[in-house]
């Protein structure tokens, strides 16, 4: 039987663990990047969030630069830069500069949401124009700024021109699928927190895709939660950290990652557990055999070209081991 080649990557929101400092969280980000690079993961993306007590990834470009300089080969990028918060020119300059220093290693994922609440969004971008509605134009602006000399206008990104930083469109609903297809760009879907519309979004993207100078065929990335361990029982235990995180998001009580507990029934009522289960993103959880079955079932339905794993585990050694187990499963497909 022919082996399946499935690229796998990492998404990191740079979580703050309970009892750890923000510097610890950044150091742990680097440790994970180095470990997953050795395992052969394709890329390592860092997501932009603001004014959240559970993650320290607000200065995303700085963290990407820090990760690039601490690693050697793995692609590092944004998963993503929330474009409503930024000037497209500044984004092109920042990523063009990093691509100049670290050629062929920088990715730029772009999202249309602010990655925060309304008040914080207003503080981030002191402008009255509707940045979310401007998203398609601003994506095209960035593509121009990092493109070849012959497509440049009077405003130029220096560095940036000719770096051809790969741009990815991010989505958690069907809206961005149309844009990614129309521009002929790769498309990454956030199934780790909003999986409901992924199948429809992938269908729209693939059916409407127009080949471009950036991409000849549609390319999909599915981001999912992965909690892999030596046994299903251990994975279920480790999973309670992710469950506590999601419940905090649902109830608007976002806190640093908490230690796992023996049973979520210790913390939540049956009603709250049902609420949590209905709001969780896609999770692959268990030992190698369980992860394999869940991955194969997932691929049978969605046929993603790449899987991007986000792993919320309190113990970093267990987190690194989870990525190791997941890579072993994929390598044996």
C-alpha cells in the first residue's frame, strides 16, 4: 500500500501557564519550536491575540523573529496577523524584513477578525474606517508590496519588494473561502475552535479556486487540537486542561492554562459539561491507535492537504511528547 504524505505543522498561541511568568511562556514557545523542528514539522505559526490573560502573543511579529533566530530550518509565520489591527504597508515591511534575513522560511497568514474585543480593537487601530470590510483590498495591497518590482506602485515596502512572502488566508467561516479561492491563495481553517463550517468552506474554496501566480492547485490547512499520550487514559487526563480553557472562553473567564484534573465532573455540572462538549473544536485525543483512527476519519471527510496541530497541555514535556506521538502517527500513514 502506498504511504500517504501528509505535512503537519504547529500552531502556538504562546499560552501562559498558571504559576508561570510571561517570560516563561516565551521561553516555552522557543523550546517547542526547537523540538518540533527536530521532529520534522513543516511550519510553526504564532497567532495574534490582544488583551487576553491566557496568551502572550500580542507582539506577533517580534515573537516570529525571535523564533526564527532560535531555529534553523522550520518555516515560521503568523497564524495569523489580524489585518484590521495593522497597516498593510507596515505588515509588508515587517515580514519583508524577516524574509530578507531568513529567506524561504517566513509565512504570512492573514485574518479578517481583530483577535480581541471591540474596545481593544479600537485602541489598536485609531481609525474610523471599516478595516474588516477593507480586508480583501488590504490583502491585495500586501501581495503587491511583497511582489516583484514590475507590479509596484508609488508606495513601496522596503524591504519587502521581491521577497514574495507566501500569503495564506485564514478562516473560521465560509466568508474567507471565497476570497482565498478568488485570489488563488492557500486557505487555513480554524477547526480547533470553530469547526462547524469547515466542510462547506473547503467545498466553496475548492470549487471556486482560480489558479494564480501564487498557487496552481487549491491547498487547504486544517487546524485541530491534538492531545496525544501513551494511553487513552493519560490523554483524557491531559485533555482536562484544554477543557478548562474552553469553558473559560465560553463563560468569558479567560485564565492561564490550568493543571489537569482527574475528572471534569469535579469542576462542572452536567449542564456545563454538555455546554462545553457542544462548543469544543475538533480534538484528536488518545494514544497512537486512537489518534490514527481519528485522523483517518477526519481525512476521509475533509481531505485536508495539511494538518496544523495546536496542543494545550500544562506540562511542557507532555506537550512535546504529544507532538512527537502525532508526528509518528502521521509518518506511518
